[in-house]
């Protein structure tokens, strides 16, 4: 019951952070071991409203940096 004009859209950084929180609460910083498991995890994120592009970007970053550390933290 909230009008679209009453809610500001999330920035790309906010979307990425929200996806990261949703994913890590359920799966930690683990990368899926198979394509079937990755598909399951992608569907989990899609059901929470994240777009395919944001999800693919997250998995790319997760594969490159499985510890979840940002560039500044390393």
C-alpha cells in the first residue's frame, strides 16, 4: 500500500549491499559447488527481487574474492 512516488529507488551500491546481506545470511561467503546449486541460489535471490544482472555481478565478485573482503580491507 505504498505509492511509488513515496519510495526512493535504491542506488546500485545499495542494491549490491542488500543482495550481499541476503546471500551471506543464508549461504555465508561460500561459492556454489555445482551449476545446479548456483541456479538454486540465483532463484533464491530472484525471489527476493534482485535482477539477473545484479546477481551475475555478485557471483563474479564472489568467485574472484570468496572471503568477502573489499579492496580497502585487504
